[in-house]
């Protein structure tokens, strides 16, 4: 209807032009026929446009419908994605719990016992250990039996001629040389077989002990997961779906999560402030965490775990979202294997030092201050893959205003924090003012971690607690590093450790020189025209001996 009206109007308009032009004939060269043609053209042009407009309108509508459909489909995909993730997480949780229940019988469990008015938890090994202990007992009995028979046989040993009267006195019938030899050989072979069985059993026991450690860790994790307020897979900040508790620290829980927006796994570290803390303590904790966030979020390096996001959960908790590293940390790995081959340990050092180099080439440079196996994440879950360093909670910014060039360091304002086995002597010095520190703190930590990887124990205070290290001034006395004879380790590796564990920080190699250390260089770059092998290269700080006395 509208369309017809429009056409009528247009025709009237054209007629008026026609009348106008016909009255002003002298002003145009157009004939009536020409004008009519023009009229026709204009009309059909308008009609075409109308049709085009209609087609376009239809197309827009269709596209809008498609878009609507696609966004509905996307929403469905996301919902399905989320429910599949949840289902997978639930199934995994069930399987883990089932395996853990079975392991309680096999590997052991905590039992709560009453002792007077108190309940105490004690550990009881499972049947796999009882089996091994029984076998060990049987082997011990067999050994006793072989010893007894060996003694008997010795008494019946054929004597040299001069000793015969003595044998007669003992009245033990002697064996012929052939019979004695035969019996002796049998006993020797039995002993050999027994020793092999004992060694195999020992290997089995060690394997079982490692499984028990894993099982205990898993039991604790499950216990903490069940107590966590985030155990029911909530979605935080409208995008992070929590799937599983990875671990729990003093004031934080790390959950494996899934970022529904970016469609990737993440690690959500939830910092929980204690409700009973005074406001200034809470404020201090938040200040600290925000500093960590500020430092960490600006870092962009393939050997450093990326920090994606931070948000508040409620007035007492907030969450930092980190790049997810599938695989355990080096601390977990070392607890399993005790030590790792030098080649793999060296590869970890090369990668860690690369991260430190990045931290030191920044302006201002950053001291990590808490480098330890627990903060080195193994992306592949093994020590032969890529690593990433994490946890910048104690990091320090070495800005010009804080750095004293005469003293070669900045004030250590947080003395007492950190993990003492990995901190250098200067962090323990107590004097008038706070000690001066630099990024050489991280160099010392590198030396300790490398030593621990190579020998399966820490170089200083291995069996001591944090408190005992402080009480006994263990690190202040750490002037000399001792290398066990086993396992065999290359001289170059030992020299590298020595360079890192140089007692006085002024003599210790710095991070940038460490990054060029011959031990970490590719083989082709180790050889120089003057030094054909890298054992011949003078280590950067070899001039200072390790027997320097401590302050
Ligand atoms: P933390 O509280 O930092 O010691 O971490 C607790 C647990 O979470 C440890 O088992 C870590 O290996 C694990 N974890 C920490 N950060 C990450 C991450 N970015 N990706 C995967 N696991 C992590």
C-alpha cells in the first residue's frame, strides 16, 4: 500500500516537472519522448532500489538470526564444556579417592588413638610393608642358617698334616678335600643368591617408601580438599571454574581451574586472610600480596610462570590467576627420586639462570629471594623437560634509591622470611642495621639447589629444622662446601657449585656473569682459542678460596 502511494506521489511530481518544462519549452532541448523515457527510467530505478532494500533487509534479518543462533550455540557449547569439565573433575575425584582407599590397606594409614585424655594420630604401614618385612625376616633366618652351616663346615675342613691331632681332639669327622669343596661351593652360591634377593628386596622397599610418601601427600591433599570452602567446583569472578585442589600452603590454596573465557587451564591461588587477624596485619598481608602481584604481572618470560589476573573474592580472600603448569614441582620430584642425573640437573640450572638473567636485565632488576625446589615447576612432570619459576611473594626490586653501591646491596627489610637452607650467609648477619643484599642471594640459592639435585641432600643444615638453622648459625658457618664421593659428579659441576656458594657476596659471581658461566654454555662456546677444554678455563671467581672464614 505504501509502495503504491509513493509511486503515485512520484508520478505527480514528474507531471509537475513535465508541466513546468512544457511551459518553459525554450529552456530545454528534451523532447516529450525523452522526458517520458526519463520518467520511466526514474520509476524503474526506484523500483529496483526498493527491491534491493527489501533483499538487504531480509539479509540483515537472516544474519541477525544466524548470529542469534550462533551465540545460542556458543552458550550451549560453553555450558556443555563446563559440565563435561565438571563431570571429568568429579570422576577424577572419585577415582583418586578410590585409589587412595585401596592404598590405605596396601601402603598404610593414619589411625587416631586415645592416649589418656588426648587423641593422637599415628601412622601404621600397610600390608605391602608387612610382606616385605616378613621376607626380610625370612632372608635373615636363611643368612643365620648359612652362617651356622659355614661354621660347621669349617670344623670339618680337611686339615693340614700338622694339625691332625687337634682335629682328633675335637672328634669332628673331617671331610675329604673334594666333599669339603663341594659343600663350600654350595654355601657360597647360596650366600650369593641370598645377597641378590636382599638387594632386590631393598630396591622394592625403597620403591614402596616412595609410593608411601606420594600416598601420604595425596591423603593430606584429599583431606585439605574436603575441608576447602571451594571444594564444590565454584565459578569465581564469573569465569574461573575450580576443578581440583593442587596444594595448600600457610595462607593459601592453589586450585587447578579452567578459564571459561580464554578456554584454558589456569592455577588459581586463593589467599585467605585469617578473620581473627587485626586490621593492620590484614592490611600488611594485602600490601605484600599486591606488591607480589605488581612485580609478577610485569614479567613476561618463557621460564617464568605468567600471572594473568587478580581479583577479590570477599573481604577476607582474593585470588591470583597463574599460568597452569601440568607437572609437579622439583621439590616433589626430589622427594621421589632423591637425586637426579647431572645432565638433567644442569639443564634445570641453565633454564633457571636464564630466568634470573631476565630478572636482572630489567630496569630496575629484581631479586627473587625465594628460589628453592618447590618454586621450580616442571612443566612435563620430569626433570628432562621445561621448567618455570614461580612465587614472587618475597621478591625485591633493586631500584636505584634503595641500592647502596658502596655496600653492593640494598637493605634486607624482611630478615627472617624465606627458606633458610637456600639463603646465603649475608641474610643471617645481625648487626646495627639490616644486612645488605643483592641478586647474589639468588646465585647462592642456585648453588644449593644444584648441589641438592646432584647429591640428594642440601649442602648446609640438611637434617636441621628452620629453627635449628637459626639457633646453630648453620649458614653463618657455611664457609666450606663438602662434596660426597658418591655419586660421581664432574669437576666442572663442583666448581660451578663452589662459584655459587662463595661465602662472601663480594667474591661471589653475579647473576649476569653466571649466565655466561662456562659450565652452562653450549659445548662449542666452551672452547676458546686459549682454552681448549672447559676444565682449563679459570672459573670467574676461582681466585677466592672456599675456606674463607665467615664473619
Ligand atoms: P604453593 O602453595 O605455591 O606451594 O603451591 C601448592 C601446590 O600447587 C604445589 O603442589 C605446586 O606445585 C602447585 N602449583 C603452584 N603453582 C602452580 C601452577 N602455576 N601450575 C600448577 N601447579 C601449581
